[in-house]
C-alpha cells in the first residue's frame, strides 16, 4: 500500500492517543505531526485540565480546539509530552528544531515523566546529522557561534528571516555525522551565546511511534 509521509505522520499521531493519561495537564510539541495530534485530541479535550504548549503556533491551534493552555510554571511535572522529531536513532536520541521551537521543546521534555515521540518512518536513521542540526543563538552571538561550530566540523547556515518565539536566531548546521550525540550536545551547549542545541541526547524520547504503510510501529 502506498502512503504519503503526511498520512504516516497522522497514523503516528493517532497511536499516541493511547499514551495519554486520564486527566491532568499534558505537554504538546510543535510541527506538522503534532498538528495532526492536536486535531485528533479535539474530541478528547474535556478529559484534560489543559496543555502546556511548546510554541506560539501550537498554542493557537490548541486554543482553536478549545483546549486551555497552561503556563509550565503553574503545571508542575507533566505525565506525558507528545512531540515530533526531525531524526531519531535507535537509542531515541533526537534531532529537533526544524520548526524552530527546540528550546521550549527541550524544557517541556525535561519537565515530563514520559516523552512520546511521533514521526513517520523516514525519520529513523542510523547516525544523526543528515538533517541540519538547529542551534538557537542569541542574536549578537550569531557570527561567533557560527565560527565555533565550523571548528567542530560543521557548516552552519543562518536561517534567515526567522526569529524564534524567544526572540533569537537559528543556525542550521550541515555536514555533521553525530556519532556521540550526548558529547556533542554538551560541547555545543558550552559555546557562549548558544541558547539550545537541537540534540535531545540527555533527554531522549521514551517511546518512539513511527507511522509506516503497515500501521504504527512502536519502539519502547
Ligand atoms: C519543531 C520540531 C518538530 O518536532 C520537528 O521539526 C518535526 O516536524 P514535523 O512533525 O513537521 O515533521 O522539532 O521545532
């Protein structure tokens, strides 16, 4: 059966509904896969007190389905966070930030007991890095951070005409073969001016749900 990438994303989003708690506050990520998840959440929304959102875009969509959006400071630890990814390896280390929401995503993932990652099957890779690694930087540090990233072997490209929800910039680092995600995450985080690197190594996903033409494939 042939299936589009978008249909596979929707399958993964649907399977994530089984991981939701009976009530309370849930964490909701950002991106086209999560947009499917928010659509599918609409009929269930009465069950939850609300959601913590990882971006202004998801906040808007959550409000549109009538879900209350709650500040993370008022929510405490979350049972479940559902979000997409740009790449995952078999250890559930991720590259995220294709949509530029990586900082808030990393905060919410860190504040959640279970991170359910939803994606189509093409996102599972042997080695992270084919997808350009997003790095959020303070605007005045852009050129300096770019030079430092070049020293690490990457080719940073400024995502022009894009400002994050936090008022910062994104460098997309090409040509990396990320053999040791946790080490590289630490290394890039130490460059002054870096807000967040899009490697989720210290806080990987707990469950990876991949949409495939044969149905959802669940890795735990
Ligand atoms: C946004 C993200 C997204 O999860 C990632 O880009 C995947 O997006 P999509 O579901 O559209 O493929 O990290 O910052």
